[in-house]
C-alpha cells in the first residue's frame, strides 16, 4: 500500500529533477538570447497569424478529443470532454512530468467514471501511436540534412524506434509471465501489474476488433498535420519565414522528444532545446534560434490557455442553454 508520504516524496523528486533540467537546458539557451530583440519581436507580432494559430490549436484539441473517445468506452459529452482535454494540455505544460496525466486521469474518473487503468491504457496507446508516426515521418526528411546530421538523426531515430519496440515487447512479455504464473483468480485480479497490463492489452484488442485502427491512424496524422501548420503560424507570428522542411523537421524532433518521459519545469528547456538545435543546424543564427524557441513556447502557452478559456466558456453556455426553466 502506497502511503501519502511516499506519494509526496515521489512528486517532490519529480519537481527537483524538472527544476534541474530547466536550469541546465534553459540556461544554455538563455546565454544566446538577446532580450532587447526578443521584446522587440513581441512588440511587432503579426496578429492575423496569431489568431490563426489559436484556431488551429482548438482544431487540434477537437481532433484529439475524437481520437481519445475511440479509446474509452464511456459515453461523453463532447464539449465536456473537449474541456477536459484542454485542462489536460494546460496541466501537462505546467506541472512536472506525470502530474498532468494524473490530473487528467482524476478528471476522467470523476466525470466519466473511467477507471485509472482504462484512462492510463488509452494515454499509453495514444503516445505510442504518436511516437511511431513521428519517427516514420522524420525519416522522410533526412534528404534535407547534411551528411553528419543525417547520420546522427538516423541513429537517434532507430534508437528511439528500438526503445519503443523493446518497451512494447516488454509489456506483452510481462503479461505472458503474469498469466503463466497460474495465480488464483482473485490474486490475479488484485495484482497491480496484472490489472495494468491486462487492460492495456484489452484496449489494443478492442481497437482492433472494432475496426478503429484506421480511424486512429487518420486522427493521429490529422493531429500532426494541424500542429505543423500551427507552428508555421507561430513562426509567422514572430516574423520568421522558415522553409517548410525546416519547420517540419524541427516539429517532428521536438514532438518526438516531448513524448519521452523527461521534462523541465513547465516544459522550459526541454521544449526549447530541440527547436534550438534543429534551427541552428539549418544555418539560422544562434540569436534568432533562441528567440524563435522561447517565442514559440510563450505563444504555445498563450494558445493553450486561450483554448481552455474558450472551451470552458462554451461548456458554461451549453449548460445554461439546456438548464430547465424555473
């Protein structure tokens, strides 16, 4: 039985690790940042592209809601689930690694009676799917990279793919081991590991049996496409006109790293570092790359919270419209 004291210690450890990552990576990029030019960039943002980016982010959240609804069995109010997804995005961008997901699991259990294991299994499947698609799409852009960078990114991509395959194989191997132990039915049901692994395998089987695999793929590719144009809009908002493949590669690398279990405090540092490295690899000056990395992160924060405000407002309006007259 895990005590409250152990939970607090674990979360404090996560907070400390996140802080160290932020200080190290964030500090590395800050040294290249010209704050006068950084402030001047925000004073001259292009409002049309900024408003377009907010619309694209809300569209991304809507598609994300459609995909998540395929992975759970609960009947959900569409606006309510959209609002829950927006809360999840806000929590994930502020809280240390894992706590954003914990908040989402709590909300799903409270509002939709989804068990911890069902929601966790859905999150794992979604992340594995995103990572696989990002890895395979990344290989399509290798032709635009220099020979040295090509070699490094190919090694990194295959390393991540191998890690993903090993993790997937490990999950099913552990499930097989649990079954082969011939535990009593009661003990098997009460085993924490067995419950998680069984439900994960069950969720995957449900998706395949219902013929929803292609829908999950379509929604996932649509999400990645919308987010690509979202980041293009953010760069245009800051007055940066990058080549399409530069933005695509930077997004794919940053998106893939963002799915890994490592994160700075409020994602500071771990968000900027991949963008900074890729942008400088395409001969963008370190000063411009630093401004672009921090600028895009700030605009992402703003988009996340504006989408949360809009979804909450729509939910309140919907509830008031359906409220019975006194």
